[in-house]
C-alpha cells in the first residue's frame, strides 16, 4: 500500500537521524525479509524485516535499501519490477515506479540489477554498514558485492575499508520510541487488554487450553491486529511451570491456575502481556500466597523505573522482594542477603525481569554499554515480568505449592518523570481478578 505524505515524512526523518549517526563517507545497506516456505509450495505469511520496515515502510520481499548521506542519491531502493502475470496470482507490486513515487526513493532499480548499480555507491564509501547477523540469500548477496568492492580498492584506490553491522546504528535508533511508535504500541496493548479481560471473565473448568488460545487469537484479529505477536501461551495447572509451554492439549480442572502470555501485533508493533488467574471463582490459599508474592515483586520493580535507572536495578528489586516472600512462605530458608547472593531463588525464578519491546517482542537495543548497564531514557518501552514456577516434583516445598506457576507481565513506558504502565487496564490485583471470575465458572468449593 502506498505511503501517505505523513508516513513518508516520518520515515524521511528517521533516515535523517540515521544519517547524522553515520556521518559522511559511509553507506548503509538493508535487505528485506525473505519469503519462507511452510511446506511444499505454501509460504508463511510475509512479515517484513523490522529494521528494513523501520526505515523504508516498504512491505515487499526481494528488496534492498541504500542509505548514503553524502551521495547525490542518498536513498535508493532495489525492488522487484512490476509483473502483470504474477499480479494475477500474488497481487500488484510497487515496482521501480512505486518505489520512487510512493516510498520516497531518490532512485530505484530492479533487484536483478543489484550487482550492476550497487558498486557505484560502494566505490565512494569508506565505511559500510550491512546486516552481518543475517544468513539468508539477500544479505549474503550484499556481502559478496561488498567484498568485491573492497578487493578492487588495491587497483582503483577507492572502495570500503571498514565494515559494521547495520544493527549497531539502526537498533540504537529503534530503542527510543517516538510518539507515533508509542501510539502504535498503545493500540496493540489495547487490543491485547480486551482479549485478556475476555479470557479472564469467561474461562471455565472443562475447557482445553487450545480452545482458550483460539478465542484469544480471534479477539486479536477481530480488533484489527494481524494476529498474535508470538505464539500465544495458554498454560494450566502444572503446564504453567514450563516457561514457553507449547502443547495446548490439557483440559482445565477445577482449582487450576491458568497462565496466559499473549500479545497482539498491530501496524508492526507488539504487545507482550501475561496474567495468571484461577480456573474457579477464587484463588486457593496457596495460589493466593504465591500470586501475591509475585505481584509484590512486580509492583516493587515497576516503582524503580525512571530515567537514569537501569534494568539491572529493576531485576534486582524484583529478586529481593520475591526472595523475601519465598522465605516468608517457607519455600526458601536462610539469610535474605545470602539467598540473593547465591541465587537460591533461581530454582523457582530462572529468567530475567525485563526485555525491550517494540517492533519485535524481544526488541533490539543493547542492555549494556561496555560493562555498564544502560541508563533508562524517556521513550524506552520494556516488560516487567517476574514469575515463580514450582515444579510438580519439587518435594522440598509444602505440597500445596507444588505444580503452581505464576507470571505477571506488564508493558512499561519510561516517561520524563517516571514511568507509565501501558497495560494497566488488565486486572492483576486479587480482588479485581476474583471479581471478574465470580461470573465465570462455579468453583469446586461452591463458593
């Protein structure tokens, strides 16, 4: 779909900011995502490479973007040409004409002419940024062209001498979300919130995990999302102790905990939210105790978030509060400082508390600058998601806690004065959850 004038202006501003980061004498190359076979001649739905989409808005495979700030043609696209016969089967392509008229390229060429025209940019560039971490055919093709340009320098006196991963620049640009991006994330979270609330108020014992998953994914599509941003996790009972539980074949029993980790993708931006609630009307005493421990850790961790803080500090706060609660519940024993230092909690809490969020669910951006944890800045978005998972075979803890898994995950925006919990509309306090559950399934205790 052709870009609007506002979209073209926004993307041009991103490329301008990237050019400032690059300086003169460099060229950055980006490759579109490949089409991927699912089976036989059936492809997975196409999703554009996030870096490529962030700077071009071009949503077709077999494309290369060239950004060369010092060149007379500072932005070029190599794309598939228009093909009337293929359009009958796959729909129209933008072609060279659309790449310039609709996507703002100063010049465009057919992708088959990449080897012919790209060396003209490389011959005038000392530094080249390209996607070194990708190993699909188009990035390999770019790297071959760059190597040949470098090899010719000995005779011509021109050509690149330094090579960098394009992510070193683009990922720094993507880490700080602008107002337009934050609005897209809000939209994805709003869709996700509706799905979570519906699940929390309708799930009943006797349903299967896959039935619940189907309703969640339908709620995403119904509201205009392209679908889930990642395979939705619906884990009940002991399945909730498996972090990335994939089989969806269990039938919910009375007095289960149900863990749902699901987020929608909307306009290329993702939500990532987890809630845990009882299959009956109320938490059992042990479920409630463990849930309140995780919730206390999450609330304490969110309270740390502000400009200048670090995700290490967020994680450390969650660990300390959770470990203290586990001691209080009799799941750990010993001195709090020693338990934290020895990572005794890792039997029950084995993952980090946060990851960046944006175009990708686990979004890009360095967590450390050298040996120093990165300071948070306004515009950064990430998750806060402590959990506690007690395996069914964990015979060192009271029987009532065995097989319980709890995770509570929210999406958080750093603001100039602190933070905003973008997913706050989804209930997570016990009284709120039990209020929604009251109209759902009768509990095994008849309460």
